[in-house]
C-alpha cells in the first residue's frame, strides 16, 4: 500500500486522557465519512482529518478496516527502504513506512501489510527509485487499484503504470485505475462486472470502458 499520508505509530490508547481519546475517535469517524458514502477519500479533507488529533496519519484508518475485515493485529513497526529497494527494519532510509502483521480470526492465516509514504509521479520515482525497486522484487503479483484522481491516465505517471503492468499476473480495478487501452488483447484476459455510469464531471475527460455495454469493475489476467 502507498499514499502521500504519513504513517505515525499509534500511541498507547490507555495513556490518553478520556476526552482526548473521545475526540480522536470522533475524528476518525468523521474522516471515514466520504469513504463510506462515495467509496473514496477526498484528498483535501484527508490532509486535515489525519492530522487533527493525537491519532495522526493513516494507521488509525487502516486499523479500522482491518478490524472490520476480521483481522487481529499482531505486530506494527516502522520500516524504510534503501536506494536499491532493500527493506530496512528502521526509519533510516529515504522512503519510510510501516509493516503490519495480522491474523485472520476465522482461519488463523497470517498476513503482512506494507504501507509506504511516497509520491509515485515519474519525477519523484526517478529521484527516489527505492519503492519501485522494492515492488519489482515482489512480482509476479496480484494488484488491486483504487484511484487517486485517475492518476495513471496522466503522462507523468507512466513509470508506476508500466511497473504494475509488468509485474502483475492479475489486476483488479475500477475505471479509475489503468486505462483499458493499455491492456492488449494478446496479453490480457478481461472479465468485467457491474454497470459503468461514467466518471463524475470533475473527471469526465477520463471516460473509458472495455466494451460497448459499459462496465464498472475489471479483472485482467495474463
């Protein structure tokens, strides 16, 4: 997982005054409003909501979704990446993040989640290549794409777009992910789901659909 938001460690909640904790929890509820109503966060509001209380950054939000998904968190620690994409068990590298260990409470299956604070535009990846190098070592992978303002439609996000296409065996996305035109029929098998109702007016220039009847979610397989 990647975003521009920081991933500060969550303090021991038992040490927070009652009113401070209540305000922080209420702020998390407010921060989730747009996600639950429209299925995405609004960047302008995120910057305010995620820094307003003692529970800062993106981790409290990730915790909410892990809990709602039936996961028990077993370990959280700060990590970073060296220039060659090597994972460091400390925050000394240029690209910083967190590693979350969790277990499915129903099956007992253990999983590891990585979140890094990074900019994925071409210029930033060129000057800070460690995240792309780290991800390249993970392939072949399954990729889940949920947009940040249709960024991979833009010319200056070609590096991350090409990286995902190169390293992924399966990509699950909605229309805000990689434009359909980048998936050649020779290399990809497409399955489509739902009804495509076109982008909102703010992003109407990014209209794209994989078949005549219009669709919403796409599963693309090599």
